[in-house]
C-alpha cells in the first residue's frame, strides 16, 4: 500500500515502516519549536533561553524525535489490542500527519472496534500522565523539565486530536462502533462519515478565516477520507446480484516472478493489459497492477512485490462477496471459470466502474419508464 516507505523495525512480526513524508516534516517541526513554541513557553515561565543547556534548534530536533516516538507508541497501542482481539495487523506506517495501522478485522464486534480505536489515544494519555508526574520530581534539570512539559502537552494534543469524531481519526471509528450497537455497519459508517464531513467543512472554513493552512489541509484530508470510507462499505450492497464475470477485465499479460519491473511495465504497455499475472509453470502466484509498480526500483523482481497467497473467486460469485474479499485482503481477485481456468481479474477500480454503470443503467431505465408512461397530470 505504502510504496515510499522503509521498514525500520518489526513488532510481533508486524513491519513498522517510515514514510518519506515524515522525513520532510521533521525539520519543519524542529524549526517551529525552536523559533516559536520554545520561546513562547519560556517567556510564559519567565525563563531566559540562555538558561537551557541545549540550543533552540537542538531542542527542536529533540521534540521532533519525541513526536515520532509518541506517534509510534500510539500506533503500537492499536496493534497490540488488535492482535489480542484476533485481528490481522498487516503493518504500521508512520506518516507526516500521524500514523496508519493496517488492521484486517471486518467482522469485529462493536466493542472490539471501540477497544482497537481507543487504544492509540489511551497510550498518549498515559504518556501525558507519566511526563506530568516525572516533571515534578525534585531536583530535575531545567532542560529535562522543559522537555517533559512539552512532551506531555504534545501527547495530550495527539490524544485530543485523534478523539475528534471524524474519519479516519480514532474518534470517528469509536463513533461508528457506538452507532453499530443501534444499526448495521454500513448505516453506522454512513452516519459517522456524514458527521466527519460536516466537521471537516467547519474546520476548513475556520482554517481559511484565521489563516491556518495546516488546519485547512487536515480538514480536506479528513473530508476525502470520510467519503472514501463511506463508499468502501456501501460498494458491496450496490453490486449485490451481479456476478464477478460482469466486472472483470480479461486484458491480462503473463510474467515470470523473476521478471524485472521495467519488463513488467513494458509488457503491460505493449499488450494494452490492465494487470500482470505472475506465474510459473503450473502455478499462479498473484497479480500486479500498474499502481503497484510506481515508486519501485526498475530492477526489482515481480515476485518480490507479492504478499500472501493470491485471491481467487469463481466467475459466478456475487460481486458483494467479491467486494468484501478484496477489501479484506487488499488485493485484486483472480476470476476462474468452471474448468478452473483463469479468465479475468477484478480490482477495486473495476468494481467502482461497475457500480457507476449500474446506477447509470437504473437511472436511464427509470427515465425511460417515465417517458413511456406519458406526461403526468399535476392535479
């Protein structure tokens, strides 16, 4: 999913990745702390900057690293609770606006979803309490006191921000979990996504009116993520009754696992295919889409991009079930006929296209029915 990230550690077998965007924001945070936050805090306390042993820039870098630690522990909190709930955690990615823990547990009960969502903010609240308590230890050096105070406030901010009831924040997932006790998952997601988009619009307007571009950017990302989450859970019901063969693409090209990605891209271009099937004699290993190749070294081998066993469905499978399988396993589905021969591939983009075509068909049919019925007497 995140191709511009590096695996820096593993936790209980879960890869912890560092996204390139986080490297770009570290100096921004360091300069912000050095030039604004630290002087403001010291002035409030009546302390001269010269009283600190660390210079402002060094202190800013220290706080930037502290933010990375806080975000990492936040995401590990999600992962620990998810693993205890029996969920599969595919990975943790630390990014510019926080972190993402990829959890596969679509059948989680509302209480389980609530626990997994609250775990991250709970870690930050614990860190805030620890920092507050240690900062009041007698004889603590001034540098340590200032650091602990700022670290505590940082964690309090992270907890509060993530508890805002808006997707993709933890508060939005907690809200959905609470709503699920009264309604189905799809309806709960729609309601929570609507609330998230309202809050995002309010936050975006607030950012524009008060000259806070970062707030407006975050609001825009929340608005888009809320819409994406709502579309994700409603896609299956929109396609119910259709079969896999009605959404699949048959434009495929075969490549070997040792084929370099530059060669895979060339095969896709020359054949006009939408997907590359990675196979060796007598065995199909998986499917690669053009987006899977982006940002990768050209000499990387096709087989090294595959994760886990391939997803296979019958050509007569209901598209609602196919949607659920693709979203759960986060990979395209290979479609097989009754002779167990590969006949096509279904992707999320193709499913969205099928849903659009179904809505278009139903709309045009409704319009045609109205025309056949003649003009309606307004009385």
